[in-house]
């Protein structure tokens, strides 16, 4: 009987066949051969850092005081925005309009996008506070704000969405989608970064909620679990390819409640109240 050390895996043949699959038969690489990809691990850290900067007493260091909190927020933002800038640079390379952009220009563009996102954090935090207050007001089981911030999957998903939507508007759709999918994996709530969502938005329970790219949601809207705001049809161009960006998802006006299991498809409008 042969020993493990004397056996052979046939690695040479396996490696050769994997190379043929990778390079010739079943290519998955970007057409321009981009190898430097955004890092999911880095993006998880970035979202955690931005969340801690906006809500330091809930997501930041446990020993913060009134004297140290601003220093902590500043230090966290400095570290996090540097990491974000690098991931933005990597993501921009995937856009067709940056196919020929020089590396120096790409770095400058990434810095400017990251700087603008930093300036938007107070506005994003204000929106999130309205969402948290809506959760507290809309759920009789909620005991206090801390419980909502630490335990509610709908709030976590919306927090990711507010950040992802800002990056989507700033022209970094790949990074925005990364952030969306991290929340989707954690909560079962799938919100496309392109969806426009007004203030005081609350998803109660949340599992199975799907909100499509071109959905428009007004203020003070509440959704329950298993609600779909989806598309009914997918128009194609003359070449048979799907038309991207077509307005195909519902419009939900202010002060609407959509109960569990509802499926709303197409560019229909759910009226105010």
C-alpha cells in the first residue's frame, strides 16, 4: 500500500486543464483583463468604520467619553476614507468611460468621490436617524433606540443602502453593489443601490424583501417581510440585449404601509396614504 507522501494528485494535468478553461474555453475575466479587484473584506471594514463614525456610542469603541468621542470619530474617518479611496479607485477601472483613464487621473477621481462622500455623512446620518425613529414609532415591541440600532435587520439593511445609494449617485456602482450584497447576505433584504428611498423608512421583520433598481419610495413608508417591489417585464433592444436603466419598478408615495407577502410589479404607483 502506498503512503500519502508517495501518491500523486496529477496536478500538472489539473493545472493545465484549469488554465485551458480559464484562458480559452470558459473565460470569466473582464474583457480588458483587469486583475486588481475590489476587496469584499475591505468593504466590510469600510462600512463598519463609516457606521462607527456616524453612531460611535453604538458601533464604536466601548470606552468612549465626551472628551474622546470626537478624536475617535476623526481617527476612524481618516482610516476608513483612506481605505475607501483605494476601493473606489479599483472599482472605477471597471467603468467603460475609464478604460483609457491614466492611473494618476483615476487616483484623483477616487479621492474626489471619497471626499464628497465624507461630506455627505451628516446628511446620511440624519436620514438614518429618521429611519430609526420610524422603527421605534412603528413597532410596539421596540423597547428603545439602542435595541433598534443593534438588533433590527431592517435598520441594518437601510443603513447599508443609504451608503450604497450615495456611492451609486457618485458614479461607483460596483462598490455600491458590494455594500448592498453584504447587507443582503446578512439580513435577507435585497435593496438595489439605485432605488430612491425617502426619509423615515422602516422595514419590519424584513426577510425576503426585494426592492428593485428603479423603485421610488416616498417618506414615512413601512414595509413588512416578503414584500417585493419588482419589475413585470424587461424590454430588449434591437440586438436582443436587455435595456439597462429602464424605469420598471413601482413608485410608492408618502405614508404608505405595504403588508407581508405583497408583490407589486411594474411601473405602477401606490398612492399617498
